């Protein structure tokens, strides 16, 4: 009798443990993904998302019988795209709407994705690869190294273009297209592209990701990003908008990544006002470039991010057709950031008007009677 009771208890325990494991497994992808539920159906054509979603019933239900897509995918019609019913144009002309979508919305990513070409290739598993978009604005790489011997952080200034020299950036390439690299390196302003750094990319047949060739090895996927001014909301959000765009172009929204701030200033990158926003992109603390001074740094998987001040880029230098508004890209970015850092809106409140006053300090932008305006709002609103 005791043996039967023990057997039943054991089976019940195993069943309960299996239930817990199944429940945890089904919940883990959705909880780890941390994106607004309303965005999930639009990932239907993102291969990495579909693979992780497969077998998760709570995730699959969002994709079932859905034709929704972001808009930049190869077989996504504009009518099924995220922004189709959001863009508003005064003349309601279809061509105007499509132009706005291509200039300041998800349609802009199509040109980036279609321009990506291989610069370095290898068939070996431990070999290197480097694929970049036109003008070297965005790149994806595997098994690459960067030697920071010329950083010399102690006396380093901001916005330097001379950190990488010949032989300081490279990998083990079976095929290296030097002519393609040179033709793509046609934009070399600091916040426009990775042209300065990649101009010195060199193939090394003997290179391996090991302690012999690397002082630091990043096993986790790592995003490198150059940074605009942290003290200004407009300029700093040029960084964040383009980082969000980078996630889409790269096809991954995983929070388990490194973000490496490519900031060359000797005192590092200080982000007192908007630093919390980085939590929307990684669950790990951002890494300072100066902390790697003098080291040979190796990356198992690396992305060179779209940058803040591209020519005719996103947000900064962004041309827009007259009379159109309501970019779906910027709406999605806003929802994504607020969701990931856990900011909830209380309201709107009946009979209440919410007013936000931006305080500017420079001579031609500051509000001369700002104190008076602020006091009046406090006592009357």
C-alpha cells in the first residue's frame, strides 16, 4: 500500500513539475520579448521571431490568419503595413502618402535592406563575415576584432575619426571585396556612417576568436553606436530612433544584448537626463569605449548601428513631403519605448488639460519669462 501511495505521489509531483515547465516555457518568450501586444502580429514575416514563436500558443495566436507586416518586408503590401491607416496628407493623394512613408516611415528601411552586400565572407563556422548597407551606414558582422591601441583614452577628445588605423579592424575572410568597401566609404562624417572605421578593415587568415588574438571577447550580440549630444532631447533621441530602426533592419528585438557606446571622450558618455531610455534596448548596462582602451576587442556577433545624422536620414536631416504627418514608425517607436521602460499614462483626465513646458537655456531658444509662465500654470491649471 505504501509503495502504491509513493508511486502515485511521485507521478503527481512529476506531472506538476512538467506543468510548471510547460507553463514557464510558453510564457517565457512573450515575457522576455517585452514589446506591446499590438505590435506582435506585425512580426509575422520576421524569420527569427517566427522561429521563437513556433510552439508557443499564446504567441502563435497573434500571427494566425494575419497578413499584417511592418512594411519593409519583401512581400508586404502597403495596405497590410503598420502605417497604412495612420499617415494623413492634406491632399489625400496616394503618391504623397507613399512618398511620406518612404521618407519618414517604415518604407525607408526598404532602401537600407536592399542595399546590404557582403564585404567579407567565409564558409567556415569560425570564419568572419561583414555585410553592410550603402555608404556603410549599417553593418552586421561575425567573428570580428577591433584593436583600440590608438584610442589613448586619457587625453582623448569627443568625435574622433582617427581611433582606427590600418590593421586595427578585421577578421578571417575567405573572400574580401576591397573594391566594394572602398566604393561604399563615400560618407565619412562622424555621425553619418562607419566609413572612417571600416576604411581600414583588413582580412587576416590566421585570426581566431581566442585568448591568443583577443584581450576581450564579447560572446553576447553587441551593438556599436556613436552618440549625439546627451544634454539635448532632440539630438539624443536621434540616437534612440535610429537604434530602434537598427533593431528592425537587423531583425532582432532581443534584450540580451550588449550596447557599446562608441564615444571617444576621455571622461566617457554622461547621460543624466535620458539615460533610462537605454533600458528599452538592453537589460545590460551599456559599455563605454574608453573602458576598452588599448585592448584587442573581439565580437562573436556585432552590429554597427544606423547613426543620428545620416544624409537625408531619420529624424535629423529628414526630408518630408509638404502637408503630410502621422508617421507610423514614430508612433511604434514611442509605444515600444514607453512599454519597455514601464511608463504608463494616467489619463486622459476629464476636465483637465495636460501642458508640457520645454525649458531651453540657449540665447535664442529660451523663454524669457519662463519663471512667470511656470508660476501662472501652477496656480491656475
